[in-house]
């Protein structure tokens, strides 16, 4: 479709699958990650830490100069650093909040400045079911992802008059590096998922692709799970 699409955390996992989905759709995909790695077919990639708003703004400016206005931004970069809350170090709390929430805000703000001028666009945040389920050891991560949902809904109302949609996809257990530790308890995890299996990164990518499409033009401020039914009803 020739759109300019930004994907943060595009180097691997869910972000790489999302980038590949848009590449297959004919879009111009720009990947952002710490390492700067990106799937084959991306027109460009940047090594940027999303905690650093100045670096993000500089990357976004260079994208607009080289490829034109950003039409889709998928805000996906994220980390976990689990631990029980009473033993959680300040740094462990701050790190997860600053990548998953500050980084999401900085990326959205930067992409929106390009979209607002065009009066069109689509922002898609990758949240999590963690704040809805409550997962022991993930107080920092759940707080950050709950923040992402609040951020997205506020933005959705702020930019709706400019025909920009803002939505959140909340994955359940998806097989990536982030969940590699679950490999030993896979059977136990799968027993809790109504569809009976852990998800793949491609399961998430298809929903993100739809939300960025014209078919989803009347969907905004939505928080949509892709979790095999794990957090159904929450
Ligand atoms: P992953 O395989 O660990 O990949 C994380 C990606 O984020 C990598 O591309 C990494 O870049 C990038 N990243 C991390 N910190 C960054 C930073 N400070 N600046 C720039 N890029 C950074 O994780 P994943 O499972 O694909 O997760 C992707 C998103 O889905 C995250 O937001 C995660 O919270 C969310 N999610 C995942 C699951 C799951 O079950 N996997 C469930 C719910 C939600 P480098 O390669 O350069 O380090």
C-alpha cells in the first residue's frame, strides 16, 4: 500500500512479525530497536533507545525527510524485569516504566506530530493482558501497560477530529524471547488458555494490520485482546 509505517521493537518477536506483515502488504516499513536490527525488507532501521525522546524525535524527523509523513506507528518496544513488589529495586521499577510507558508516550508524540499535519493516521500500541489479569511478579510491567491503555484512550479523543485512530492490542502469552522462561511450564500455561495454545507473533500481527487498514477506520480507543481467550470478560 506504500504507506510509511514505523514499528518500534522491530528487531525480533512480535515487532518483527508486525514489520513483516506490513512489508508483505507493500508498505514502507521503518524499524526502530536498541540494536538497530530489523527484518529484511524494511526500508530503513534505526538503533534508538525509546527512553530517549531526543533520539526518537531525530529518527522520526529523518524518516519524514526521506520517506514522507508517517501514516502508521506501531508502538511495540517493551521489556519485562519481574520480581515480587516488596523486593523490587527502584531501578527495576523505573526501567520497566521508562521503556514501556515513557517510551510509548515519546514515540506516540513524535509520530503524531507528523500525522496531525496530514490529518490522517493510525497509532497502535502493544499493551498486555497483564493489568487485567494481575500477574504476581509483574507489578512494574502491569502498571506500565495499564498506563499505556490510559495514554491511548486520552490520545484517541485528542486526535479523533484529525481522523487519526488510536488503539491498543493486548496480547496474552505469545511465544517470543520475552516468554522463553515459560518453556518449562508450557503445558500448565496452555491448560489455562481457552484456545489451548500459546500464541504466535503472527497472531498479533494480523490484528495490528487490520487496525491500520481502512476497514478499521471507525475503530478508535479500543483495547482488543489477542490471547486465545485467556483474559475473556476482564
Ligand atoms: P521481545 O522478543 O523481547 O522483543 C522486544 C523488542 O523490543 C526488541 O525488538 C527490542 O529491541 C525492543 N526494545 C526493548 N527495549 C527497547 C528500548 N529501550 N528501546 C528500543 N527498543 C527496545 O518481546 P516481544 O515478546 O516481542 O514483546 C513485544 C511487545 O509485546 C512488548 O511491548 C511486550 O510487552 C508486549 N507483549 C508481549 C507478550 C508476550 O507474551 N510475548 C505478551 C503481552 C505483551 P532489541 O532487539 O534491540 O533489544
